[in-house]
């Protein structure tokens, strides 16, 4: 059975506890020893650095009141899930697909996109926006508009 983005999305329901955990993690210096995870039965396991970093990202986002979706990068998304991830409407995302902005497959009647491709598109879009803003600032500085 395929899990949906809703099944993998964590909502910040215990905000006070998450905020305290975030403060604890921020106060804790990076150690040479790996972090440990203690299970409900009391057994402990050391965490690989990439798992610890992933947990840090999740805790920080949840402490800021953001929802977090955890999914493997090769996960396929529906057009609605991808649109939600990009913060656009589904028709706008379909237009992006039709213009060749993101590759897609059509295993049946419905289009599917890879999460990795959507994240790549999002990063390219962010980079283009940043470049445009930098150019605008440069033009404004060259015109002396910041001096007044």
C-alpha cells in the first residue's frame, strides 16, 4: 500500500515539549561521541550523524510551528502533493508540467512526479529569484536610489 504525504507528515502538536527539546539541542555542544537513542524498553543505540542531523532539522522545523513531511527522495507524488510542496495551485503545477519545468510520468490516467525532481525545480526557482533580487539591488545601488 502506498503511503500518502499526509501519512508521512508530522504536525507540531506538542509545541511546548518540542520547543524545550529544541532549546536543549541548541545548548548541547557537538560532541565527538555519537548521539544515542533510547527505546521504550530502555535499550540504546548510537545514531549515525546523518540520522542525528535529520532529527535536528525535524525538531527545529516543528519548534517553529511548521509541519514536516518525511519521505525518501525517490518518492512519487501526485500533482496535488507536488503543488502543495511548491505552494502553488494544482492547475499552476500542471501548467509547469506542460511547459516542461518538471519531468513526469503517466503510469495510468494521472501524472506522477518524483519528489527529487520537484525539489530540484524548487531549488532552481529559488536560485533564479535570488539572482533576480541581487540584480535589482545592484541596479538600485548603481542608480544611487539607496543614497536618498
